[in-house]
């Protein structure tokens, strides 16, 4: 076999090996990049969920207090009406 054919076969094999290694490195890098992006996106999502949970708790406190306040206002209106009636009666 002539030397040029052997050299061409060796060069082709090395070229093929280089292409395969490059493809694996590119796939590994892309995979790592995707994993890192997923981790960052998950961290952002978790933070948003925590913030929403805090807001829901805050509104829950108001939801418990509003009926109490409504009842107190209703009692104040009743007392005010009684005072107004008494003032009109005394006049």
C-alpha cells in the first residue's frame, strides 16, 4: 500500500475522531448550559411562589378582619341612630 494512501487513511481516522470528540463536547456543554438555565428558572419560579404565598397570607389576614370591622361599623350606626333619636326626642 502506498504511503499516501496510508497517510490519507490515518488523516481521515484522526479527522473522524476529532469530529466525534467535538460533537460530544458540544453536546455536553449544551446540556450543562440547559441544566444551569433550568436551575436558574426554577429558582426564579420558587421565589415568585414564595412572594405570592406571602401576599396570600397578608390578604387572608384582611379577609378575617373585614367581617369584624363590618360588625363594629353596624354597631356604631345603631348606636348613632339611638343617639340621634334621643336628641330629637329631647328637642
